[in-house]
């Protein structure tokens, strides 16, 4: 089974950077068909890259996303692959090519343009602090082990 | 005479000086802004009650634009004209503040983050500014490498704009919805250049420009990849390269790198021909259907172009010689006023720049009580305005929006106190007018046009000719940008050939060593971005940045009105735009002509909401609202 684990987010934005931080941290531990990469680049490029590679059986994405949940909330789920209407997708493509990096943007753009495996798993973390800087808020710091475990769990058959 | 409005004259030897006998040569009186239709809600309601065809149409944000641009208009749908316009940069770009006190080399990497589309141009512009300040310049191969990178950024950028950002406004769904009569006409109109692009009718072209499903849309996405693939061979990554350093680039280049790049550039010979044919056919179709389309986004041809792509044997990084090495760039530095070439001297271009803040959320730094400007002259002794970027301080002053007073985070850059436009097309416009540009091998300026000798790839070789248009408007901006794909590919090709020649001579060094000077220095980078003009001005002392000022294309073009009463270019262009959209009821109005006008400039609002101080973050999410004045929003 080939699995790609990817962190998504901007660097140096405290909790908002948990995706790239984890992809750096987990890269050395990748083994047994699991690859780890920082996928924090524009999703049109990611879609093109994925379409050129041998297909993955599963993609696991990890990112901080503000959705109004209590800070530190960790959610792991299988993405349902549902896409918005054409105008909304086009808006996301425009954002992608002009530099926006986010989990939702990646899912929609790659979902529309191709390259994603059927099985896409997501580990989301609700950030407490997305201000500029390194390190995490206490709420996220306390959950780092849980987030890492959620990522590894998502890679298992 | 170069300047009509600034108090600068030239002696018999051509040296600039302030006019004699003028007490406060740069002083000015602020002209009161016209009274906005919406000065108060009561007046607006009265207008609306009298005439339901007068509508306030706000675009917030203007979509398919990088960053945060909002646009406020009042439109008379009965007379089909735009009554009032205001362009708003709705976010604060704090790079000038972020860079203060840093190692100057940080500017190369930090300023790159001003844009997620064309970060590399900021890196290079920053390196140019540092080279002037440090007193160094790259070896020829370093210059060639930067030239190639610049072209490749444009080969990424122009297709992206033409088919992903502006293109959808000309696609089947947009035309069907806003002008169904044009769609019907397009179905029966054979495409004159089918032999080049392969589409039989104008309707086929429009269909293939449809977002997500159109072949032209998909092909543009693919071509942006081709350009990026070539870019990373030298730049390391895109859009924020890792190899730009003061004095050249930190990567080595070998024959296989140049060959790999050449293979990709050659694809743009074909693609460029095809894109030119598409936009020539589209433009002619709209003009023939209704000549008023030439007036969409119309404004006088007043353009500013700092010049770009340095001659590897001429560029020495000094300000004193800037007129010499500037004149030898592939695209000449140029100021064009009402279609006439006013200057090709970088010193004069630099001398004429001022930034005003009467309608921007900043304080005027000249009223800080420090006495006169820090730099009354440039390093060559030419006079500088107190409002010149070398003298500028960035002092944010958020406040409520008021169309008569302050309404934008963009300043109002002006040259000789005139609003200027810039873009990919300003390169070819300048190049077309500068007839004596004889060092170009594949590009021939004629004074009224620019001829391109495009080598054959899968399509046969061809001679293309971009002609300076009679009317400067939205369609010509897009058409000009299409020709710029060919232009950029040919300059990239010439530089690959130069690189191979340097390799044969053993001149493979790509950079020179440098040290950060500890004494007081100033420098400036004059370069280009996908959207045109880009300058970085630096003042440094004790090894750190004392002041850093960036003027981007969108600062020029999204600017609010200036103190002399001149609107910014977006505002001016939209105000001149006729309403040609076909709608039955006012509520069906989409504003397609206004959007075509705005997007033709390829707006890109350098964006950040994060400002770094010693105490770290001080502000985020400044404002994203283009609401009317009556809404009383604080920023």
C-alpha cells in the first residue's frame, strides 16, 4: 500500500503551521510504503505532480483549520470528495495560482483537476493562535502527540 | 522638456537642476476632491428614487485577483456610463515596516513574499538595490541567469492571466450570460487565424476558454508548469527562489541546465504564436461587433517602464552609470506620455517619482518636523522630491473610509505628477517606440510597432507584429500581454544562447563575493514584474536596513486620487468604460465591462496583514470592505 502523508499550511504562523511542522518531523520516520512531504505549495502544481507519479492508494493530509471549534480540537475523517459548483472551484483555482495555501483549497483544486487517490484522509486541528511566530499555543502543544498519532492511525490499512 | 510639472530644468549639458527662484519648489496645494455622489445617504436615496437606473455597484473583493482589491462604482444604466469610481487596496502591506533594522540580505527573501505569483522579481529587484548599495555587480553569467529567470516568470505569469484570471470574462458562459447577441454572432463568425490556433469559429475559442472544462484553460495551466519546471533549474523553487544573492545567483549553471531550459522555452514559441492568434481574433471580433469595445478600460497611453533584462556586459550596478546600462536593457527604461516617448533615462525616470498619501491610510512623512528631506539629490546630484521613495517613510494611519478623504491602503505614485500605468505591455510599447534598439536579434522596433521573428518549433517560423493601437484600452492590454509571451520567450532564448557562449569562453562564474558594508549606503533596484514596474529603494547604515521602500505595479495602478485631482489608472479606466452589457432589468446587471476593464490591468495586490515589530505581531485583518461612506467603517 502506497500512502502519501502531507502537511499543509504556511510556516511561521504558530498553530497555523502544524501541517508543515509535522511533515518535517515525520519525514525521517517514513517507511513501509509511507512517504511524507510538505504539500504547502500551490495545489495546481500539486495536482500536476500527483498526476505524473505512480498512483497512491491513500493520501493523508494534516493541517490547522479555523472552523470555530474549541482550540485544540483534533478531528480525523475520510474526505467525502464532494466538490462545490463550478464558480466556486474556479475561485479556488484563482486563489491557488495567486498564492493561497490552505487545506480546503487543496482538496477542492486537486479534487477538480485530478491527482487525488480515492482514499483521502484528513487530520484537522483547530488552532488557538495563528499569529506570526514559531512554536505552538499551550492548547496545541498539549495535543501534539494526539495529532501525530492521528496521522499515523490514518495511514493504517 | 522632460518634466512639465516638476520644478526641474536641465542645463546645456543635460544636467538636471531645480528651477531657479522658486521658493518651495516641490510644494503643492491640495485640490479638493470632487463631491462624491454618495456624500450622504439622503442625496443617494433621492437619486435612486428619481432614477432606478442609477446603481451603486461594489465589487468586494474583485475576484480572480491576487490579494485584496475592492472597487466602488456608481453606474447610470440608462445612459450606460460610469458616474463615479473608487479603487481600494483593502489591506496594509507592511514590508517596509518589517524590513527595518534587518540585515539587508534578508530583503531578498522577505520581499519575495510580497507576492505568491511573482515573488522572484522582488528577490531580484532587491538584489539589484543591494548591489548598488554594496558597490558590486554580477559576472556576465549571473546576469544572464537572472534574465532567464525573469523571462520564465513572465512565461508563467502571462498565460495565467490571459486564460485563468482575465480569460473567463471572454469565455462562453460569460459572453452567453452578459451579451447573448455576441454569443449568437460568435457562432457564425469564422476565426481568421484558425491555421495557427486550430479553432474554426469565435464561439469555439470562447468555449475553450471556459474555466475548468475549456482546452485553452487547461493548456494554460499546463504551460505554467512548463515555465515553472524551467525556472526551478536555476531558481531552486518557485515562486520564491532560493538562489538570488547580491552579486548574482548562488547556483551553478552547466550546459545541460541551459539545454533543459531551451527545450521548454521552445514550447513557448508555438504557444506564443497560438495565444497571439487567439487574442487577435477575439479583439477583432469584439471591435467589429461593436467599436465601443475599444473604449472599455480606455485611458491615455501614459505608461512607465523601468526597463529590464540587463546587458551582461554593460550592467555595473552603479547609479552614476544607470543611464548607460539602463539604455542597454532588452526592454528600455521609458516614460510614455500620451503615446510619446518622453525619456529612456533611468535617472530621469527615478527623478520624477513621488508618492502621495492624501487619499491613503498613511501620514505624510514630510510634516514630521525633521527639516528638509533626507536626500535632496540622488547619488548623481539630480534633484529629488521630498515625496520620492528614498525620502519616504511608511507611517500607517488607519481610519474611516471617506471617498473625499482617505479610502485606500495604496499610496498614489505619480511621475511628473501624472498618474501612470504599467504592465507587461509597457515593455513592448517602450520597445516599439525606441527605434534605435539595434542589439535585439529577434525583435525589431519600428517606432510604431514591434516585429518578432519567432523561430519554428512544431509550428513554422513566423514574423509577428504588434502595432501600437490608436486607442489604449482593456482589449489592447490583453492583446499586448499575449504578444509579451512571444517577447519574453525570445529574450529568454537570446539569453540561453548568450549563456552557452559564455560557457564556451569558460566564463561560468555566476556570482561575486560580497560583504555587507557597515557605513551609510543607499541603493535602488529597477526591474519588472509580470504586471510591470517594480522598484526597491534602500537606505542602510551600520550593516542594517534603515529604510526600504517598494513600489509595485499595482501601487501605481490601484492608486487612489492624487492631491492634484487626478484619479488612479483603474479609476480613470473604469470611469471611461461604456456599459455594453445586455440586460433587461437593472437587477440583472453583472458589471462585465467594468470587470473586463479592471482585470485587463492584471491587478495583483501585494498582500500581507502581518506587521513585525520588536514586540512581534501588532495587527491582522485590517479591513476588507468596499462599503459606502454611510456605512462608517473604521480600518
